[in-house]
C-alpha cells in the first residue's frame, strides 16, 4: 500500500458516507487503504460499512473500541499499529477530501517530513445540500461562494505554487488534514493518550514532539491537499480547550518527545 488513510470517526454515518464516496472518486492510481478509526463500537457503523464496502474500490479496515469518553488518541494509535503502509494520511470524520488529495500526499511523502494541509469551512447551507443530494460535484468554487463558505482560498487546487509563496505559521499540523511517515510516528511513540477531552491539543502535541525529535521537517500542502469541513455546532467548550493546552504546555516543559502514554506505555 502506498498510503493508509485514517478517518477519525464518531457517530456520524452521513458524513462518513460522503468521505468514503470522495475517497472512492480519488484520482490516485496508486493503491491505498482506508482505516475507519472509530472511538465507539456502534453496531450501526458495522452495518453501514457492510453495505457500502462492495461499492468501494479500496480495502477498509474498521477499528472500534468501547465508548468510554473522548479517546480519539487511543483509537488513532490502534490505526497506526494496524496500517500496512509506511505513510499515513489523517482525516477527521467531518472533512471531505478533494479528489486529488491522496495522489498529492503519495507524491509528496518521504521519511523525515511531515506534510500538512488546511480546510475549507463549509456553510450550513451547502453542508445540508451535500447530505441530502450526496453529490460531490457541489464542491466547486461557484457553490462555495454562493453558499457563503469560509476560507475558500484553501479550496483552490494550484499544485505548482512554490513553497516560498505559502504563508508559514506556527501550529502547522491539523489532525483533519496531515500526512506523516509511520516510522516518524513510531519514533515519538504515536499520539499521547493523556488527551481525553475534545478541543484540540493532540495534533499540536504531535507537532512539537516531531520537532523535538530533530530529524523531521515540515512541508505545506496548501493548494494541493484540500479538505472540506462540514458545518456543525461546536462540540467542546472553551474550558475544555484551555485545559487541553494546559496539559500540552506541561508536557512541553518536560520535554519528552516520546510520550509516556502512547503506542507503548513507558
């Protein structure tokens, strides 16, 4: 397999269907697998995957675990262990990939380089249209403007724009759109399972530990790897977010690039 595409998933089959259909329409000629990393063990998910899998051109690995609160990082570590590729692309369960996404990640991948993209923020209007019509052709520039979407510039597919023209910011990695060598993830002991609340932090934690490793560079996939974030109400409070970043700051002060509670329990 040239890549393992991991979908971080929790209780939203309509969104998952759109993501799987978008992956089925990829331009990539290379082989890739899809891992549905479920932070739950819902029977509905199994039934749905049994129904849709015969329609898909790629193999699916479904991983689940008991729904005991927010354990996204634990689920992602299981996906790392189960992947059969040396390169892993991460998507969130509310982000639909552009048809060129897998190809672009495969062509850009290399050990010692973390790849990162961004997301178009879809409006409530176009999100409802996508769910009702299941027509991915709705994701075009005209409709993004018509429906009042945000960060539309992140949806421009302009693969030959040089790195020098892409804005560099701190906080590069977003778990909804990033690609990392499996070897690099193993070197930092995967995701830190101490993050047990939604609101961010786990992807920033991955970034600082990769930097601390000292052998990883970062490469922008802006205008190349594109995802469309489905509209939804916020699922976490400001207090949850602040608490996660308190945990993150404490861990950064300790300076362990291999987390203690990751793929291995150190």
